[in-house]
């Protein structure tokens, strides 16, 4: 019995006294620094940026703290329809907190406090009803979260909630089909609309969640790492959808995947330890960053 209570033996790794090998820094490539040369080189998505681009939201001197610990510090950013804005930065830098503050989801955390101003079409979001705000500023989360109901009813849910009277399935059918088409999902599920949403693939579930958000005609769509749990083919489908949708809705995406940010984003905001370090065109942020910390991050020096 006593032997059973003894702790397991300690394994010790013996190393010699040799000094570690230090590699030389990467050489410049075509006159560029190693950081710039290492920036993402994946091709951009083919869809052209819409010619009509205008501001939908504005973040002004926003600070968010959890139990008096700052997670976001005096960040100011515009959010424009016709563009995809990517928030990049290492884990814990405040990206998701900033995203959740935009439709006041962060306010649901008891220890959270928020300062600064966020406007939607020039109106302070604090002056809007929270349900109306979250209809106008929709959010899709990291893990697909379809409702435990049919594919049809997932999309129809928001449509039913908007009306004063509960519309029939037949009345909703055209709107459901149109929304699934906007989400590039209709052709894949049109024969299975009465099947449970949990039975389709992860990539299809995520597009269904996007369709569910689109059904209520949002003006801004917030995406919190929407492809992190998906395979490459599903990721490509979501990325194509993001680029296509930006002409009709302002899109903000949080992503740790720098290649993805380069592929889909028109503008990029790099955050570090709650601060907005750099904001600009995707080509500029990845190709010739102004801040040294941005240069180090896009080169993979930390993350």
C-alpha cells in the first residue's frame, strides 16, 4: 500500500555544457528586410473591391477592461461597407474583445467595463436597443453553432422573429432560399432543407450560421475566427463568401491566420497587448509596415 502512494520517479535530462548555436539573421531579399520578405504571399481573392465604399461604424477611443485589467486601450477605427477589415495580432491582444464591443456583447460579462464611443451610422450604440443593435450588427463565432432544428428553420428563425405575425413555411420559403444562395449554400442543401442542421459538415454549418445572420439583413457582420475549426476546402468557401458579401455588408474578421487576412482583407488592424499598433491597407501593412512591431509580427518573429 505504501508503494502505491509513492510519487513517480523524476526523470532528469542531462545536457552538456556546450553553448547553443546562434543562427545568423535572414538576409535581405531584393532589397527588402527579412520581415517584409517573409510577409504573406498568398494570392488575393479575385473579387474587385466595390467602387462605393462608405463608413458604417466608427470606434473612438475605445477602452475595455475586465475587473480593472485593460484588454483594449483607446482604440479608434473606422468600419466601412465595401471593405473587409481584418483584426490581427497574437492571442490575448484584445481582438475578440474589440469585436464583441461593437455590438455590446462584451457588456454581458459582469466584470467588463467600457469607455469611449462606438457609433453606427453616426448614432451611439448605447442609444440603441440591444436587440435591434445585434440584428443590425450580427456576429458569427469561432465554432459553428447552428440551432438544434432543421436547416430551413435555422434560416427562418430570424425572419419569424422580425414579423408581428408568424409567417407560414410556404411564405418564408423564397426568403430562405434567397438567403442560402447569398451564403453560397443553397445548391448543396436544397434537397435536404428539412434535415437537421447538425447533420451537415462543419463548413456547411458555418455557412448556415452566416446565412442565419444574413437573413435579418445586418449592416455589419462580425466574424470571430470563422475558419479556425474548418478544413482547407471549407475555409476557401468561407473566404470567397466573405469577399463577395463585402459589397452589401461591412465585414470585420478576427483571424490568427496571416495568409487568410492577406487573402480576404482590404484593410488590416494589428493589435498588441490591447493597443492598436498599426492600421492601413492590407498590401501596406503586410508589404511595408510602418511599425517595427508589426514588421516583426508579420515576419513570424512572435505570435
